[in-house]
């Protein structure tokens, strides 16, 4: 088990270096003068240009610039946003909880619905249930989620007026953020109706963001369960006279979860990509929307910083999932 | 036991050759009704796209000032002039959708061809050379995979400038790792097999070995990946178009159409619904085909 | 009253190529404390018949019988809850592949305690203590430590012992062992068989041993039932079977034993077991039988009386000679 952990950590280092190189190279790949890009100014006088050259360190050799960049990054200095003038890292951290809340809810939605759906489809293979679940899953990941979001808005906000169109909470409520997670903060604030407002704002974005992970998890669970259900040890469990609920829910599912955990982990990347689109549609103030806005506003330091932070975050989540996989797979956890 | 019993030898009467292989594949494929339905829909989409010029009642950028945001024919306010209604600047939705099909299929073909060709070449190369070069290439692929796909595509397009061509290049780049990994994996597996050793001993040179001996045996997963990439490319290009980083207006690309329609969702549902529906139907058809392809190409893998 | 009575058990699988009869009209009865061996080649339906008794067949299987009675209770059409009260408690089964028959995600102890808790309602502590006892009974050393071991950490022989432990945990009246030693090393095979037999003697439970090895049959069984292509073709006590087989198939099986051959070439039975598509009319053994006549090809043979071992043959053998057979042909071998 320790060796597993160690190898995973070691493999992370080159990937991390690669990510930093990519982020570093980003600014220099942009069309135009990178100094102007970094400063966000259109035209500068030659003196100002020389000044900026020194300030940004462009007069030094490339590898030195990279090392400086790396050093800064590791200590949390990712430059300043050209638009807000605040440090990029701080901007990111302010907006990150919104995306975190949305992503967590979406993932919970996907897992809580997807695993049972996939299991039922596997147990009742070939039945109408099976076809319905699999058909829905296929439609789920064939559709563009930005369209799906717009459709839901038309239906639930436009026609039925059940849910609001945008934002995290009704503008009538205001309280200082404690955790950054609106659901928790609204409860803590004690204001009447705040929690319900936060919840109603969260529903549609959660469903939209969670649709593709839900579809993928349902399909994977079905696949894994089908394989597991035909294994000898399931037959043994049945031969012991155990009730079907225990045979499927404990003996089979536990084994089926091993490959499904990997799938759930792989969905994190999908969630980030989906967050970009979902946050744009619902005007959800998270890092997805921030990235899109930054690109349009040519706030390139923010884009560079965001790229690095998001990639590192995804990398860490993948590591955690890998470790989790090592824990729940008894062959790795209790290797001889 | 008599000698006669030994002569009950089984003579394999099955037909051989490429045609027989294809027919066998086709009989498996045919069994999957979803896949066949997908194939039919996809074929229809292709035909519509190819003949869009002829079928569409109007040009995709023709504006009719007297019919702005007109409803579809079956709703109040609609007319038979514009079957699916018009958008905010009076362009016929049906015509734009038909022309949009051309863009989507074009995007799919280009992206898949590009990433397939490059990915396979790199994968073959990496698998064959092995050693440091191989490790380097795989690390590069890992780095590309470390970034969430849309995010990377977005920043690439930001670097290159928003346009449909750049969007296609960005998406093709993002799909590279899948092909490279697949091909390299297959090469590594096949490399150790006896038929490769036999070919080497017979004096087959490395290039020929790569392309004539090994590659044909890796085709099955590559074809399935190709189908998946096709639909991913369409969705990706639509997403970029929606964000304003792909095809630029007035190009009738389905994603770009959705971006333009966004402000009207509560007023004119048809401008939003139909382009997205078009994307859904096309991608669904391709995914159904892809599932069918996977099951048919290797029935042993059939999850059913 | 017999412990297990099976009358005319038939199992049909619905496949995409039509129905397939895996078990065809098998009947026998088993008394308490008896040891019965069921012998046959692959495809003889010996496992399927017992799986049908346990109710472990997939939904594609259709199980019919005139009677399927265990300990006075009719098993056919039993509702799920009543069946689960019997299966795993009074009738238990162990399978061929011990390495894959245990759940890799749970410890040996967990899987053993589960049975005790479910069927005997023991508390956690009681069950744990009893589990350790049972592990010792099946010859596992360091039983307490093994309780927290995972199946992949134990050898094949150990895993099979654990399977046996689980099977005898609730003191069953009948234990069905489906080729329990086939997947094990030769040295371990003897140990496992000895273990099964000594447990049988101590507890007085009935034992059904399914095997394809006549050698195992000779060493373990009291009575033997021979199956071929889903049908029971002979049933006798073990001594009688070996000294005077009544069905040509049994005779051929015995003749194929290396210990019995004196010629330079081992005799083998030509042809293959009929599958789904090449079932002969009349007697199923005709394509491979050296005594086959037109009557055999046309008419399915009736079972002979008990004295002739219920042999499913028109011309049952006595001392190697087919009775009432036209033409005095000897075996063509």
C-alpha cells in the first residue's frame, strides 16, 4: 500500500512541472508583445517599455524566468489581475467556493442517482427499466449541456416560475461569507428564507452540471455490475441463502464500486469543463465564469493563473481518487 | 477405435477474405437496433448537409426585416414562409439549421482525421522506439490530459484567436492523447506477439512492420475511438461557439446560433430549442453507432 | 423417509438458438447420512441438476419435476423466503474454483460470520467464537489470525477449507460438493476429500459429491449415479458398479481408467457428448456405443429394474455381456 502511494506521488512531480511549463509558456505564445500583454497597456513609450521589461524580468534568460515564475507560483504569487488589480490567487480563492459548492452538489446528485440506476439496470437486464435507464444515459451525454441548461431555464423559470434564472441567492439577502458555501452560510446567518433561496438557486445548475457525470456513472455501474453478477462469489452468496438485497447491495456492489470509483474520479475534469458552461448560463460567480470573462477581457495574468491553479487542483483530486482506489481494492490494500 | 473415426476431421467451410470479415461485422452490427437507427439518422443528416443548398428554402444569412422573431408554423404568429420560425434578425431558422449541418459534419471529419492521423503516427512511433523518447511523449500526453478539455481548448483558442479553424485545431490537439495512448498500447501488446517476431525474422523493415503488420490489428479500438471523437468534436465546437470562441457570427454553426439566441430564451423558445435539438440528434446518432461499432467489432467485449 | 427425493427432474435453458435440455428426467433419492457420488463428463448435466435443487440457476432456466422434496418439504414453487431458510442452512453447496468463490472484498471471517448471523441469529461475539472453532475443525491452523485474512492472501487449498467451513457452519443435513478438488493440486486433493469424509462421519450429514473422476468415486462414495448428456444412465452401490457395470457407458468409463488397461493404447470412447444441435433420436449414447442397434437408434430405452442398476439401456450388461442383444458381437475393441 505504501509503495502504491509512493509511486503515485512520484509520478505527480513531472506532471506538475509540465503544467507549470505550459502555464508559463501561455503568455509567451499569445500574439503580440508579451510585455504589453502582461501590462495590459495598448501602446507604451520606449522608456515605459524598457521599464516594464525590467519589471517583468524579460531581460533575463528564459530558464531563469521560468524558475522565477515557478518560485513565485509555489509561494502563491501568480501576478495581479489586470482588471481588478487584486492578486490572481486571491481572486481565485474568493470565487472558488462557489464552484466547489456547485461541483460537490452536482457530483452527489450524479452518484446518488447514478449508482442505483445503473445497478437496477444491471439486475433487471433486458427489461424496460434497463432500456429506459440506458437510453436516458445515452441522451444525457449526447446533449450539449449549455442547451440543456437553457431548456431547463425556459421550463422551470420561464414557464413554471419555480426557480430563479441566475445567481446564487436572491439579492434581498446579504450576509458576510463564512465558509463561502452558500448553503451553509445561509443557515448560519439565521435569516428567514435565506436557505430556501440558496437552495432554489442551486437546483437547476446542479442538475445541469451533474447530467453528464450521472449518465457516465450509470453506464459504468451497469457495466461493472453485469460483470460482477456473473462471478462465482455472487453465486456463493446466493448459495448461503442471503436475501437478494444483501447479495446485490453488499456482495456485488462492493466489488462493482472498484472500477466505478475510477470513473467518478475521471469525472472531475468533466465537471470543470461543465462548470465553465454552467456558470456562464446561470451567471454563477465561480471560477468557470471567471476564466471565460478573463479571456474576453484579455486579463491574461488571470487566465494564466487560473489555468495553473485549476490544473493543479484536478491533479490533486485525481491523486486522492487514486489513493481511494488503492484503499477500497483489497488486493492493493493488503498486498502480500 | 477404428481408423475411420479419425477421419471425421472437421473441415472449416467458412469463407475467408476481407469481404467475409465485413459481412460478419455487419451481421453483428445489424442486430443492434439502436446502432442501425443511429446509422440511418446519421446518413440522413449527411444527405441533408450535402444537399443543403438545394433543400433549404433560403440562404443562411438572408435577412427578412418584416419577420423578426417569427414563431414556427404551428404556433400563433407563424407562417408557412418560415417553417421553424426566424431569429432576431429575421433569418430563416430551418435554412440556418440545414447549413449548420454542413459545418458540424465538416468539423467532425476534419478534427477526427487530423487527430487520428497525427495521434496514430505519434503512437506508432512512441511504441516502436521505446526508451526515453517514448517516456517523453507519454509525459507530454499526460500533461495535455491533466488539463480539463474545454479549459485547454478555450485557452488555446484565446492564444490563436477565435475562429472556427482555430477551434478545430484546439479540439484536435486535445484528442491527441487518446489516439496516442491507444495506438501505443496496441503496439506494445502486439510487439511481443509471435507473428511480429516472425515478420521481423523474415526481414520485414521497421516501416513496413509498423504499417502493414501491426497497425491493421489495432484498428478496432481506433475506429470506436474515432466515432466517439466525432461526437466529442461536434459538442466541443458547439461549446466553443456558444462561448463566442469558435465559429463567429453570422456563421450558421449550431453552437454559435445558441449563443446569439441566449438573450431571447424567454421570448422566443424556438431560437434556442431547435439548434440544440439538432446537436442532440446528430450526436446521439453517432454515439449509438459508436456503441454498435464497439459491440460488433469485438463481440467478446459485448457488454450488452 | 428419504432426505432428498428427486423425481423426473428436467431443466431446460432458453437460448437464442432454441431450448436446450441440460437435465432430462433425472430421478434418485438420498437417505440421511448417505454419501452419493454423481459421475459424468462435462455436459452431462450433473452440476446443473444440483444447482436446480439449490435454486441457483439463472432466469433462463426452466426447472420442472414430478417431485423435488427435501426433508419432507416440496422445494418446487417454494416462495423466496421459505427457500432461503433452507438453502445455506440445511442444504449447502461448495464449488469448484475456491479462489474465485470467495468475495475478494471481504475477510474470511466476515463471510463465515455472515452465515452464522443470518441463519442461526447469533450475536457478533458468539458468531466470531464459533467461526474460529469451525475454522479449526476444517484444519486451518492459526484460525484466529486467519479470520482477518482476505481470500487472495490464502492458497487454493485454504480457500476451499474456508468454503467448507462456511458450508458446515450451520450444521447442514446435506452438503453438495461440486468438483471440490478439480482445481487443486494433487497433494491437496486427497486432504480435502479426507476432510469432507471425516466431517461427514462426525456430523452424520448426507454428502453428494459431483466429480468426473472415477478414482475419487472409488475412494469416497457409498452409492454412485452415472450421468450422460443430462440423463441418469446408471445407479448402483460402488462395489457393484466397479465390479459389474450395467450400462455400456459406465463400462466404457471404467475401461478408460489407466489402472484397468492392459493394452499399450489407452481405450477411449470415440465421439463427443451430444450438445444442443446433435442430439440423437432414441438412446443418446448410440453414436458412441459399440453395441448400438437399430432399436437403440429409434426408441429411447426405459430404465431397467434396480437389480440392473436402473441402467438406461435396451441391452444392459451383465458381466460384460449385453442381455438380449441380437448377434453375438463382442466389444469391437
